[in-house]
């Protein structure tokens, strides 16, 4: 017998949490659709290389978090740990370069083998969007504005800050890398074992280390901004100017780097003080080299993704189901009419709970439990006269209503 429980770090989502997550996704979709984004659904698993080659071979995701498996045909496949690589893969394989810009959004499960804790799961849901084909700062501004609007719409505006930084173009990154390596070599003995290895393979990754011994060293590391060339500085200034113009509050965070290899220029996170250690609810950046690295043309891109569970956790108001109308038949000869009335009410847009069994008392208790605001009670004698009883479950008031007027009365 299999164990009757979920795998560690995975959860059944239902009830209030499911409703909250749906609201997060609905709010996000409505906002990004106003900006012209269209939904895309890519497969939940891809060839392992799609992630392994493009997220960076020293990133946390690739080194220790991917769920890889070989299928029966011997292909190495991976459950997607994030959305961008799959969307860019689709952009290339579907030939979408023909008609730029391309604006896509997605929502769905992601899989990472992490140490589970509050706000950190092994299967979690991301909503994300990608804008491909725009190289100017307008794209950065618009995409950040969109994220901000979305988070505001969720009612979190008071607790959220946009943290932003620039990693610059390739020339700036190379210059920075050199300075950083020189600095880190001076502290080699105090680095964690992982970071000693990163120093060889991908020194920028040390900046993203979560080890305490590395954090102290990183705190005094050279700053990106001192290595940005003129073009990169100008780009960043224009992004900030645009955010100012829109009245979006941000904080330049010199220490913000993103964990994946493909970022350049703008990187940003929306951070809240409400969730303790897992305070980042949305993160993104520009990835101008990714499409060409994956074998497409020189197409710039920028996007973000948010953790839907984490955003749902922030919404502490209890989300109930919409209040239904209870339809209560009394006696067997009224069951068919009850079905008809429930059907009519639903067609007119009302949520309806039919009662299926029990005496009138039991049925009324059920109606109250379902949080119904009105009950349509159908008795045989009334039905013979062409009427039903409608009871207001708040005030207790009740009256007889002709069959034709039920929908009107419920309104
Ligand atoms: P962290 O530094 O917290 O590990 P990350 O850089 O790995 O975050 P991203 O890959 O940028 O996160 O993912 C974007 C968002 O997805 C995060 O800001 C977070 O809200 C959410 N997220 C990431 N990993 C998890 C997880 N294991 N469980 C739940 N949500 C997650
Ligand atoms: Mg992570």
C-alpha cells in the first residue's frame, strides 16, 4: 500500500487557499492583458538541456534543485523549475521572431528540490510574463509598472517596495567580474566551499550566496555601479527616470543580483516586509543574451515571475465562496420543479445550492451552513397554486412569489 500523503514540500490546494491563488492569477492576468500580453502554456517538462544549458551550470537551480528523470525512451527530461527558459524555447521553436514585439504570460506549477519551509515548496505556482523584442528602457519601465500595478491591485501596496539594480551590458559585466575576482581572491580562505568553486566557474554567483560566511565578504565587495560603462549607466538612468515619471516607488539596491545566468542591465524584485525571510514575492530582469544563447536571433527580452502561493499568503482576509441561493423542495413531487428553478437561477447568474435530502429543518440548517442569503422553498400545495415561498435568511421575512417572478425577486 502506498503512503496516503503528499510528497514532502508538495500540498493539496483547496478551499480558501485555492480561491486566494485564483484571485492572484486572475488579477495578474487582467493587468497584463491590458498591456497586450497573451497567455501561453508550455509543457511542464522539457528536455533537460533547455534548463541546464541556459540557467547557468553553477546556479542553485541547476546544481541542486532540478527534478530530472529519464523517460522510457531514455531521454533526459526535467520538470520545469521556472518559466522563462520554456517560453523562450517556444518563442524559437514556434518561429515567433517574425512579428516583434512578442508579449506572453503564463501561470502554472514549477518544481524545485528545495528545503521546504514557510513560503518555500517543492511544487509551487508561478505567474510570469515575458516581453521579447524591445531593447529600449521603455520595456523595462512598462514591465515594472505592470508588476507594481498588479501588486497594488492585490491590496499590498503599503508593504511592497521595488528593489532595482543594473548589471550593465556584457562589457560592464566583464569589467566587474575582473574586479570581483581580484577582491574575492583576497578573501579566499574565508569563503564557503561552494563559493570557492563558484570563484573558478562563475564568480558573479558568489554574490548570490546564502552562506553566512560568504555574506560578510559580499557585503564589502566592489559595487556593480562602479563598473558600468557609459551606455549602461545611461540605460539605467533612463529606467529610473521613467519610474519617477510614473510615480513608482523604488530603492536602488546595489547588492541585488539575480541567481540565474541570463540577466543583463535591469534586475528587480518586489519585496514585502510581511513574510519574514521569504519576503521576495516577484522578481525579474532583462535577459538580452538568452534568445541567441538558445539558438534564436539577437532578440532582447525582459520579464518577471511571482510566487502565487506567497502572494496568496499575504492576503489574510478570509475569502469565502460567493453566497448562494438555497433551493429547497419539500415532497417528492416538487423535485423536478426544484431542478428547473435552480437551473433558471443559475442561467440568470446566481450561485445556487440545491438541497438533496432531509426534512425541512435539516434542509434549512444546510442552507444556513452554505451561507445562503435567500431560500426558495417549494411545497406541493403552493406549487399547485403556481407559487413558491422565498425566505430572506438574514431578516427571516418570507413571502409567496409566483413562479414567473422568482428570478426578479431574488435580485
Ligand atoms: P529565492 O531567493 O527565494 O530562492 P529565487 O531567486 O529562487 O528565490 P525566482 O526563481 O526568481 O526565485 O522565482 C520568482 C518567485 O517565485 C520568487 O520571488 C518566489 O516568490 C517564488 N518562488 C521561488 N521559489 C519558490 C519555492 N520553492 N516555493 C514557493 N515560491 C517560490
Ligand atoms: Mg531559489
